[in-house]
C-alpha cells in the first residue's frame, strides 16, 4: 500500500488527483451521524452534570457561560466577537449585540446575550457535533442536537461532511445582514488576512490593520460605503466575561477549524472507502485517500501559511499565557506551541492539533498515509519541493518534538 502512496508523495502528483469514492450521506451507513451516541467532550461532561446537583442560577446567563467554559477547560480570554448575522441565532446578533465565541482544541462555545448557548464539540467518530443549550428549571443544562445547524455546517466549505465555517462579510449597521462577502467556502490558515474577519471585532494592538474587522457598511448608489465600528462603540463590554476580541485567537481559530475539517473529511472518506471495499481499500479508491492525506500533511506543516501583519502579532497576554499553559514538551524542552508571531505563528511549523482526539482516532488506513507523508516531508534531504520553506534545523526539531511527545513517524 505504501509503495504506491510514496510514489504520489515523492513526485507531487497528489495535487492533481481527484479520484472519487462512493460516498454515503453522513446521516446514513456507515457514519450514522444522528443515531450514533456522541462521546465528544461536551457530551461526556453533560452526562455527568445531569446526574449531579443543579449547577446554574437560571437568572444569570453570564454565570451559565462561565461555568460551562470552566467545565470544558476553555479560557474566557479566547473570546472573539462577531456582529454579522451569520449563525443560527441571526435574529439576535447585531452590531449592538455581538455573538461571542470561546474555544480550546476540542470544543467551541457560542454565546449571544439574551439568546441560547451553542456548543460544537469534536467527536472522534462523528467529527463536530452541534448542540443548542438551555438551562432547565432545576438549574441543570439541557442540550439538543440541531439538524438546522447542518444547513451551513455540512456544506461546500467542509466538502459535504460535518465541519466548521468562518464567514467574512461587510455587515449593515442596522441588522448585521451581509452587504458583501469574502473567502467564500474557504477555511484555514492559508487565507490572506486581508480577506478575513469581516463582521468580527478585533481589539488590542491590531484593532486597525490589514483585515476586514471592525467595519460596517451602508448601502449607497447600488453599492455600499464602509464605516468604522470600533469594539465597544455600539455594545456594552460588561455583557461579556472579558473585554477582548484579540487577533491571536482569531488566527488560532482559523487554523483549528481548517484542521478539523480536513481530519473529518479524512475520517468520513476512509469509512466510505472501507464500506465500498467490504473492510478493505480498493485499488480504485487509494488515490483519493492519498490526496486527502497529502492535503492534511501540508496543512499540519503550515504550507502556504498566510503572511502575518507587518511587524508581527502582539497578542493579548492573558490568552497567550492560557495557550502556552497547555504546551507539551519532552526532554528537549521544545513544544509545538512555542510561538514566533513575527513572520509566522509558530517557531516550529507543525500543528499542535496533532495531539487532539480527532486526529488520534483517524482510521489506520488514513493515519498511516499521513505519518508516511510527514516522514517524507520532514526529510533533511530529498523532501518534496512543497516543503522547501522549512529549514533543515526546523525539520529536525519538529521530528524531535514529535518523537518526544509520542507521535510516531
């Protein structure tokens, strides 16, 4: 199997391979998205919370949010504010009432003042699972999975499987409706910064910069005029746990959702291939799996990472500290979370997301392809030209970190 894959990798043919695998709809066999019981981090926590005492004061929505974030290990400093009406609760989201997003590597929480909490949490078998949450009269959280969410979260941006979406639009001041859109159906760290963050707030050192954040639009003469929308001008910061919507977590969120989407694509397409081959990958399906694996290898190693702002990124210290507190290091002391933030996000360009349960749970047929691709890409000599941007010293340190932290190549 690997002899064929290595040929594709070494000669760079994978960029042109688009073999098709017979695909089942994700609700049906072999995936059973709606009927299989999820075991994502939120589902696990919710099962325990249901049997314990009531946790929440039903009158205090900010307290609900804080308890939920703490329970899921999500820092409040990860907060990002979006004011474009581009989610399930679009009727409540306005420039005067932004939606907040909070996240770690496995779980994402949405909070709209006077609305319902939203949770998306990554299951190792199902991929992202989406919940709407409310507090019952007994103070316990009640959650339901939402089919309506899949109208956007299983579309072209995630190639038809459950996934994450990030919009970038110019929104109206009156309703948050979109006047213009950018980076349609694209996710990930390769998107140029000047096409990102439309309809989002950016606070701190990068409030003004080469991005579309902090802007509104007013229709004029068949087009529109842009207006500045500085954070805190049209809404009250006190309705949220912290007063930030920093560029650094924006960059991490974009990287993570691109990673999740590719991993979930690999998960579903591999199951499709195994179903079609009665437990084995047929010859005619191998090229398609090779192609997805190669895309994932390139993404893990930050190929085509978009340029950072001139002068680098100056992160909010609270979130930077929370992020680095989760660093994993071996004997060398180096970690995939070590920051650069000058011309690139990380000192060692290999994603810390390789430690997630979703990646660890990829089917063996896909994981072998990815590890083989990483091994080839990180060679001192003879690596494909796609990875010429990685100096030999950086490749060696990446290999060292992966070995020290239990990732076999």
